[in-house]
C-alpha cells in the first residue's frame, strides 16, 4: 500500500511511525520543513508548502500513491482532499466542505444549534467590529473570544482571565470583528479523538492536552506543551456518563454532516470542557491533535493500514482498532522564548532517552546536529503501566536534552492530576 503523509510536525512523525510498524505500507511524504524522523521513514519526500495543492497532487501521482493521510488543518482548508480524490487517491481527511467543522467556528456553532446537538455553549457570531464591540460592552461575565478561522490553537483570548474588557475590545479590532464570542466554560478540558468512515465512528483513548506555556497552567496559549492518557483509556475526572455524552455528541456531529450532504471521513477531534453540567464543546478539529496524536498512536496495536482502508472504503469497524492498555505522557521540548519570541538556530543535543519514544517536530538537522526553529522542537512520549511510570520515562528523556530549550516538568505528574480531580469535584 503506497501512502502519502502530508505534514512535517510531531503529529505527522507519529503517523509515519505508526505506518512504519506495518508490513503493508510504503511511505511517501510532503512536508514544508524537513522533519528528520519522517524523512528517514519515507521512500521519497517532497519539501513543499503543504497548501501547494497542484504540486502535491502531481507528486502523489508521480509516486503512485494510493492513499493520503492529511496531518495539518491548513491543507484541509485549501481543499487538498477534494483534489487528491479527483486524482483517484483515497484520503484520510475530510473534504473542504466537511473540514469547515474546524476551519469555520461560526459554521460549527450554527450547525450544532440548528440540528439541536447538545454541548453547544451560548455564543454570538460577529462579522463586524461594531457588532463585536457592542456585544462585549453589554456582556456581564467572562467571555471567550475566538477568531472564526484557523489560528493553530493560539487565537483564543479569555476576557476576565487573560485580558480585561479594554484588551478584549482591542483584540476584536485587531481581528477585524470576525469572531465568535462565547460564554466562558469552566471545568476541566479533555480530548476525544475518533476514526470516522462517513457513518461509523471508532473512539480512541481520552487525552488531556496542556495549552499554557508554563508550569502551573500559566502564560500564553501554545500549540500544546504536552499531554497524557491513562491505562484504562479514560480520565479520572471524566465519569462514564460524561464520556457517553461526549461520544454521543461526536456521533451526532457525524450524522449531521451526512444529513447536510457532506459525509465526514478521517479523524474527528473533539475538545470538550467537562463542566458542572457535563461536557460542553470547546471546538472540533478535522484531524489529529498535536500532541494528542503522539499519545494515542504510540499505543496503537492495530495495523494503521487496515484502519485507513476501513475509513476510505466505508467499512470501518471497532474490531480492527486496538490500543495497548498503558499510560502515556508526552512532553514537548521548545526553544527559549516560545511561544512569543522563540530563539531559532540554537544547537540541541539529545542524551539517553531510556526507552521513551522520540518524535521530531520543528527542528533542523545539519549533518547530524539538531538546531531549534521557531516552533516546538521535539517531543518525548513515555509509556508505562501507570501514569507515574510514563511520566518518569518522559521526564528523564526530556531532561537529557542540552541546549537553550525548556519543557513543562509538571505534565503527567500526580500533583497536577490531583488538582484536576479536586477542581472537578469542587465544581460538582
């Protein structure tokens, strides 16, 4: 099976690594930056903008790719799936219309509202600065301000926590008024990802991501500083009832997309806030999360090529999706100054990883020497029978890295998890 993986980050390295465990996969790659891990695994690679659709389609046809697995959101928004499928290449990823679940936050909220899908917070869609300003001035309480389009997970600002009302007004002016304004959800976040074949949905282990840049969940939002999952594939602050409600919301979204004529195929990522009233939808993504992909794909026991076949031909079954019963902890190594002013071009040396899995992200390899770039550098995933074992593995690997880099030491620790559980208990 000839498979093209599009993307150059840690998420795509995890996808490529999962394919490499199959005897039935020949891997090809398109990436904007030369990821050393993906480049080593690929039979042939094209260094190209991941939104240069004609060039990517041409490369896919030249290498005889039969399937394509789309990692990031930008090419989905650009219509890469539409063009690849017209060229006869089956894709893991939704077409442009279905990808609007992620690429247009206003569309997502309106569809949930119109089709009476639970978990939708109170919201207001604005397309002008005047409308947004008037709403914010009259709003009593904390407010989430979300750009309507893609922001790489870094665009949300919380009025009442990160910025005051004056800052909120300045932010919507900066965005030109194209925003979704939502009630601020209070609770604990969790991520539920699923494989989807257009009608059927097979869930993956629950993961909790950590967006804030610094320990203690402070600082600006990032693309994700790390994440963890538990041996039972649940999270201790998510009850079976919470999980069932979140899964039903995901199923309702897939059914809705089919009803409106845009069947959804690929990876559906649901980011939920577990509130006192149960799970509410923060957002949907039309692809794997990064870093969450590294957690779940590191546990995948099944052959990913079988899952790809099930997704693309509409025969997906839970019987072909199995994950190891283990805990994972993923810790990202980032340049000093990340995310606001990251130092690029600094040398990085990796010591003994002691069994932790290494995934490369935004890093340059110059004749065997690694150098930081402007985004997250690399990640380690520790796997263990318990969360404590997995965290120790990831942390030992992370502290082995020398260079002007840092990581969040608190991700996956029992202390941080206890605070999450206490917070949820207090809310309820």
